[in-house]
C-alpha cells in the first residue's frame, strides 16, 4: 500500500474517495483500452496501477518531476513568505494555496521544520525555500527586485481591496496570534489589511493568505490559463 512518503501515493493519503465518487483514474489500459503511451512524462507505475493523486486531470499519470517542470514554465511572479518562529500550523495551508495559484516560491522564515499536514503533499509540486531570519529573506527578495508587502490588520495598514499589488511581489504573512513581526513590518514596503466586518480581531493566517494571493491573481494572472 502506498505511504505518505511514496511518490506514487495519493496526494491526500488514505483518501481515495470523496463521498461515493472515486478520486483519479484506474490503470491506463482499463480506462482507455489503448496501448500504453510512450511519452517520457508518463510514469510506468501509475499507468499500470492507476493514478489516485490529488492532481488536475491534465496531469494524470505524469511523473512528479514532469508536473513540476510543466508548472515551472508558467509560474507567476508572486512569492509567498510566512514566518515560522513558533511552529505555526497554518504553513501547510499556505503552501497548498500557493501551489493552487502557481506561485513562484514559498519562503519559510525562522524554523526549518514546519507542519506539512495542511499541505496535503502539494509541497512536492511547489518550490519551498527556507530562510533563517527576516534579514536573510529580505536580502534575497531585494536582490531579485521583489517588492515585499506585509499582510496584517494593524493600525496604518492599507486595505488590500484598494491597492494595486506589485507584479514582482512577495506577500509576507506572520504567525497566528502575533501576526507579522515588527522587524518584518519595518522592512516591508507596504502593509495591507483585509476588510473585516464581524467581531473577531483577526482571521486565520491560512485564510488570510488565500485571500491575499487571490487579490494578486485577480490583478495580474492570465485567467484564460486556469484549469
């Protein structure tokens, strides 16, 4: 049986069905009744056994390396950074969302280890880079001409709904509770907030990251390329 560390395991380990609907496809011959394709992008094991991974249909039976290479041809100029000084459980969700939007890279700032459960194995298809400190991450971004935009609901922030986000952008998120560190906010070019209308002081960091990423996508992505 595939394990979570097996490259051919389901991207959502143990979950081969949603309700009564099986996820993915079975063996190629059974599904299509045709000889196996010879395209090198296809994985012989997946062709023989079926592909139950959580990938879009266009990538069925493809090798993991081939999927990453294909996404690399059309990744966006959007980078995501999240601080990880207290083992924030939201990081996995941020990585999964960044993968959905074909972000260039997710930057983990602080502790190298992070909770991968929320990523649902999408980190296999998403470039993830570690920086020990905020200064290290900022230097990396500035060397590449990225504009760092912090996302935090704090006094002096600008509503993200009113801002034109930079094309070459790194969206920076803090941890659940304390938010973006003071050091990171001081170094960011801009801090934006997400409009809220209820009683809670803040929303989940993973949710905030998804909202902010989608704001960038709406402004800069070629939506005709979406699956």
